[in-house]
């Protein structure tokens, strides 16, 4: 399963460094008391860059819905097709969502509404990504 | 080009600005379509995107009865519709170029105002912005430019190129690494695009309101029907048979539940419109079609993937904005041509604008009723992009034709005094309201 490899930039480096240590570290605005993901240069709510810090989250969520990629456009994933692409909402703040291929879940057998937990998957030597696995 | 490109505020994206100051004072006086080919054949120099754009302009000028020396504005979208992932289907290089004027990508895979002005020998152009958005917003730019007096007789051109090769299967989609915004989506397989943006909210829509994906089938089938009634469109000219329910429900999946027939077909084509002042339009060949408002919007999701709540909020906002600036409400809109490039986003627009009283969650039942052009609810009478190919202009041309009363076999039987049309996604783009009368 050769996934496309994320490239950290100065802004996202703390996030990916944490992922590489098997931790999920999101942005947190101390003014709005709100988590933020994906990583941005300022708080999408109040616009502040200074009030944005980092906060480790538990990595628990639920499957909102899913699709099956049958005929995608990414060269690197052609041999994986068809595969699940689920939308996972995070329990600590369901306004935050993630994509997931749901390792361990057969194609098109996705338990919508089921709980998931974060797992970390190596996509290149030394580079992990956050994935989500259904917990039954 | 700087003198042709003055700094100018044209976007209308804030609620509370009231009725558009140029309402009824700007008009569309002509339109023109090139033939719609699946791809450029790579040899016929009279079928290039540039040649087709010139042809579309000439047709629009002829339709209005305007000569080249009268054109003082050119608004042309200079980008390819496939964007950074276009690869070989949208870039001629590294293949060797041809003799001028085809000695660069200009004229082959993209077209801009400068190239057109040179090739068409337009001597009096005083407004030709170099940075032009796609058709959904450029019609607003042009309407505002004419209303503000930056030009009086303006060609608006939207070229959509397509070469040999799998669409959007090159460029960054062929890379092993995901940089920038793509680091948050591509590692899991989301290559980015309106298919992904809308399929998840569409699934949530089915869960929230009931129904299944294939409940969009009657809409898709009707788009094909309207397309076959459109003499310039791709389907009508390429022997495409009428899509049936069986064809639809047995068709292959792209992003299951999204099927191949939910996606429009990329084409090589161009279309042009002639915008002018309402005063001048009165003396031109066709009855003027007045611009009653234009509006734009641009929203970002809170997190990785837009969700149904956000899509509904965004489209509600777009509807309020358009209705406010036009001074009209849902009951005033006769012709409604929302964007349909993926069938799964159209219900969001239909419900936001509450056309024919359709409210949130009502679309599938509405689709199951009579939405034919002959019937009481002639929804998307253009056939859109699903019925005509990905020209992104059918919505505009049909609206003009319906208000003129020249839509032929697509002419609606209900009143056709106003038309609302768009190339827009729920997150970004624009709407334009047209009227048979200036007020
Ligand atoms: Zn904040």
C-alpha cells in the first residue's frame, strides 16, 4: 500500500514530528479555547497567530461516512483500488475531522457510526501518518 | 497590459450591500459557441482552443451585431480547467510547438485576452484584465466593469481545453509526495476536487434526510435529455444515446457511490458572451437580456473535509446574497440553472435557493416528479455539464435563450422572465441573475 508521503513545512513540522513519535498534536487557540486541524498559520476563528499553541489529543473518534475509491487519480494508489476512504470525526471536538483508510476494515464493509482509534502507519522510512482503526 | 488592467473592485460578496447599483443597466447582447469536441485532435489548426475561442467571439459579435472595432473590453479566463494536476491532458509541452500563433501554450491549451486581441485584431480594447477567474465569477467581473464604465462592449470568453490523456492524471497527482495543502488530504487518497468535496456531504445528506445515492438518477437522466435538445452541445453532436435508468444504476463507480454518469465529460470547446450597457443593447440585433445582480462567495471548511452543515450554511448565504442584490425572492425565479458538474452538489443549490419551494431534504422527491422542460418544474433546462459536456457555459446560454424565447425544443412552457445561473461549488464561485426586463 504505497501511500503518498506528506512533506512537512515549517508550520506543520511540530505536527508531523509528533506523529512520528506516535502522538496526535493539534493546534489549540487559547483565546477561542478551540482545537484546529489541519494546521494553519492563524486561528480560523479569531485570526490570531500568537494565541495558537499545541495540544495533544486522545485520538478517539467515530466514522461519519465513507466512500470507496474505485477510480482515483493518484498514481501511487492505483494498485490499492478499490479502497475505503472514511470521514472520521474526533470525539473531543466533532467539528474536527480526518480522512482514514481504516486499516483492517474490508472494502465496503465500513461500520458507519462505529468508534475508531488513531494508529500510526509508516509510509516512508521514518515518516508515519495518522490512520484510524475501527474498534468493535 | 497595465493600462488595460486597472485596479478595480468588482466582487459582491457581502450581505447588507443592498440591491446592485447597476441592476438592469448592464445587458448580455450576444453569445457564441464553438463546436464541442472531446479532445483537440492535435493536427487541425482550425480546431484548437484558440481557434475555437475566436470562432465563439465572432459568433457572439455576429449575434449582437457588433463589429471588431466596437469591442473595448475583453475578459478571458487564462487558466486551464484541469489546474495543477492536469498533466498531459492539459499541457502541450514538452511536445514541440507550431508556427505562430501556436508557438506556446497560448492558443493550444489556454487562451488569454492578449492572444485574442492580437489574433482578432481588436483595435480599441481599453479593458482587458490579465487575472481573470473562471466563468462563474468572470461574468460578474464583466458586468461590474461595464456598469462602472471601464468598458462598454465587452467580450467574455471561457475556453475549456482537453487534449489526449487521462484527465487530471498527471502533474501533482503523479507525484510520490504531498506538499502544502495536499499533505492533509492526499496521503489517504483524496486527490482534491469537487468530487471529493461534495460526495461526503452528499452521503451525510442521504443519512440526514433519507434516500440513497441513486435517487439523483432522475435528475441526471433529465440533464441528458435536455442536453440532447441542445443543438450546440457535445451529446447532441456525437450520437450519444439517451441515458436510461438502467444505464445509470448499472454504471461503474468512480468514488462509490459516485458513478461515472454523475461526472461531466471533459471537452475541448469555447464560448463567448457580449456584455454591454443596457442603453447600447437596445440598438443591437437581439432583445437585451439584463443583468439584475451578480454575487460571489468563498468559504473554507473548519477542518479537513467540508460537512453537510457547512455546505448548507454556505449555500444559504449565497442565496441570501444573490436575492438581496437582485431585489428578488425564490418565487420570482423562472429559470434555474445551477452547477451540476458532479450531480451530487446540485441538490444543495436547489434547496438553498428554494426554487419552486424546494426546502432542505426535498430534492430527491422533487427529482422524482416532473422536471422536464415541458412540465411545471423545468429544473436546469440547460442540461448543464452532464448533458452537454464540461463547457461550464450551458447554464448561461440556456438562460439567455429561455429569456429570449429562442430555446427551441428546450423552451419552457412556464413564464421565462428571470433566470438564475451559475458555475459554482458550494464553497466558491458566483451567481448571476438575468432578466427579460430591466426591472
Ligand atoms: Zn482563536
